[in-house]
């Protein structure tokens, strides 16, 4: 194997070998082993707090950004954050949650098919019908009218991220509604009433509230906790800190803009990018990739680029040390907009 191909794991030679053993540890943002360890229940809370701490360390807000974040906190208004991909829009929510001790961030990743109901709750009517039918077949008298059939409806309802954020609590939850500009045209308008009133109804529970003990049904939250909902309505005590992000792919209606605090994140400078790289990859990688940071900033003056492309390039050229370093970095940092 020549020196120029020593970094290659897959060689394309059609011959089996044990090159996979030379594959280095994954970049931190693609390390799924820690997630699996957290799911095992062994120290998961510490790991979740560690993830919050890591994301918080990435974010170094400027003066204007600090003012807008605090304005949203004081006024109990959603914060609409716009900017190019990788500008730190999503990280902002994690930074606030960690610094203020507001727990895990609730995240709603919006796609073109997302509706308001997706964010509020999901009722699995089909599963409930199937369970009632199975129970009726398995035991006489276990039809829908028997004790437990009405009370158990909460088992088929799970609150979404927005619905969970609106549960009553002493301190606000942090909700990230990510990439709202990718939504259907109706979703921004549909959000208005819920964000203004801080409450919503669950009709499936309202219809049977008088038949429930104390009018309460136990449902699951977006983060897997069982809570009681009274009279089929969720009302917040502390309005959540809501961060709406947009890559600027569309304009939003004036009524939504009027109800939000708008923060536009500009292009990061060399110092902020270097801090971002250090937080992800360490001081040595940041120093080694200083020239790539400079080239990234120069290209970003005329091209749409994302900071995760820069991270990919610095990690790979540092961990694998390919001989064609600059060429490989340019291939990884490809412009995201069409050439003019």
C-alpha cells in the first residue's frame, strides 16, 4: 500500500482485509455509543446534563443576541431566530436551558407535512379500538362500557413537544421548533392562538371528562413522563421559552412576526468559529485547522456554507491525515447554493 493510500479504510481492491480495525473513533457529533449507554438507564441523567453542558459551551452570544434572548424571557414571547445553516440557531436553545437549569430541551423538527396537532398531541385511536376488540373477544363483559375502558384512554394519548412545553410547571420548559420555514404555509398561522393563549384542548378527553375520576386522565409527555390532564385541557403556568428557527427560505406572516422577538444571526467571525471547533474537537484540532477556518470564512463571503461542513473537514484531515488535505477539505466544504 502506497503512502498516498495509507489513510484509506476501504481500498476498492475487491480483497477482504482487516482495515476496519484502523478506523478511529467517530467525531463527537456522530458518536451513537454514548446515546445507547444513556438509554440503558446507567447514569443517563448525568449523560443528558453532559450533553447540555457540551452544547452550552459551543454558544458564545454577542451583545445584541444576549439582549434579544433576555427580552424574550422577560416578555414571555417566542424568539424567532433566523440565519444561515450552522450559525448556532439551535444551539441557542440548549445554551439557555443549561445555564438556567430548565431541563432537557424539547425539540420539534418541522417538515413540510407537519401540522399543529403533531406538536400538541397524538391520539392512537386505531390501537385503542384494537385493544378493546381483543379484550371483548378474550373475556365476557370486557367491552367498551366496562370499568377501565374510559379511564384508560390516556394510554393512547401522547403529548407532542409543544403540548409538553405547555404543561403547568413552576419554571418554563425550553422548546425548540426547528426549521419552521420548511413547514406548510398554514402552520405559522395555526401556531398563533396556542402561542398567544398558552393553552390547548384535547377533545378526546373533553368528551369524557365527566366520566373520569376527578376529570383527570393520565397521559405520556414527549419525554416519556406520565402526567395528569384535567378536564381535557392543558394550560401553562410559566410560558415556555420557545425558540423558532428559520434558514430564511421564506417570509412569515405579519401576525406571527408581531408576536415574536426576532433575532437575526450574522455570519460568524474567525474567533467564534475557532471557539466552535475547539468545543467540538479540542484545542489541537482547532490549531491544526486554523487555515481551513480562514479559507472557510473567505469562501463564505460569496458562497452559502454550513459550519458542520467545516467541522467535517477539520476532523477528517486531522484524524486521517490524508496527503491530499486541501483538496479533500474543498470537496467536503461544497457550496449549498447554486453558483451565480
